[in-house]
C-alpha cells in the first residue's frame, strides 16, 4: 500500500479533535490510506476506517454531563473506577464491522501489556474489543483481558503511534497530538482556570460512590486531578521522547489546555479545534498528499 497515513494520539475527551481533523482531510481531498490509533485515537480511527464517523460525531455532539455519567459503570473491584462495559456497548451500537480484517483500510490500535510493559499492536480480531483495550486508562478505566493478556491504555508507551502507522505501509504520516499545551501547564487551580465546566459541575449527576473523588480542600487537587494530571505529564514526556526517534512528516497539535480528560460532553469544542489545526496546515497536507 502506498499513500498518506495518520497516527491519532491519546488524549481523553480532547481526542474528539480527531473527528475534526479527519473531516478536514476528507474535504481537502486528502483522506488517509492507513490509520494507527492510541486510546481515543484508536476509537475515532476505528470508526472512521469503518465509514461510521457520521454516527460517532452525532453521538459525541449529543453528550451532556448527565448522559455522559450514564456511561460510568462503576467497577472498583475490576482495577478501575469504571468497568468499561458501556464503552463496548457504545461501539457495538455504532454498527461497526465485527473484525479489524473487515475494514476497507489498514488499521491498528496500540495497547500496553500490563505484565511486561511491552507495546502491543492490535491489527486483527474483534474491532470493539481492540478499541476497548486501547482506552484502558490506568486508575480510571479497568484493564481489558484480550488473547491471554491484561492490556492497558497504549498512551503509556506510544501516545502518538507514528511507527505503527508506517508499519501499516504509509509512505508519509500525519501525527495528531490532542494534548498540545501552549502554556506548558498540566494542572491549574480553580481560581486560575477560565470559566468552563469543571469536575465539580458533574458532581450532582455522579453515582454516590464517585462523588468523593471530586472533593478537594481549597485549591488542592482532587483525586481525578491527580490521576489524570499525572498521566498527562508522563504521556507528554513519552510522546516527546518517541517523536525524537520516530518523527512524523507533519505534526498537528490541538490546543485544548482548559479541557479536562473526562469532559467528553465538550465534543463541539474539540472537533472545531481539530478542524482548525488541520486547515492551518492545508498547504503542508496538500504537499504530502501529492507525493
């Protein structure tokens, strides 16, 4: 296979930006010929590869705080705050092909072997289960057992899988990082944040078992601030190290610094940002697509 591929990175709710990027690429006449995704990048990439992006975008834009909370199937005894069964249910409602092998273009998702720490490329098997494994964010979503392995979020080892995309046969690779941070800050106290929905705005809708996770003393971080902020710091360092060795042909960085990892009901903003960064790079994208 020859052509341009995209490597879609991890980023929680900020990963909705991938929808905007893929929309813009299609409109430019530069659709990807291969997709490698990690975490939310795996989810959006799988749906795009299946030709079901319209359905996902409609669902994402329709999420509210209340409807998002219904997806949080509390599962403390399963290695995470949520069990993740609802993620599988949503993927299956999108009417995706059963297996990766049925997709019309090369696709791979990245996960992490919990036992060995090795990077796992998932290129065959159940599409929904592969995506579920790739989104298993430690401390938040339970690990997933697949083919005899307990798997965690691929962002731990390869947050923007450029090398995976090249291995699928892409001649050139556009990498999309949802976690661009112009201010280089990974956490800000409430008093430093812009007027935007915060964890505390979700509290009335949460199951009682999760409400205490949002408690904080004065300006101190909450449990979710610590878990997601700590992971963001680690993943950013891993991403930068990987890209020094395996640079893409073009890097697109979405700037959504005031969006928290679990604010999935803010899809409109993330999608718009993905479209913006893609359109700003239109000339460079055109050159890659023409090669």
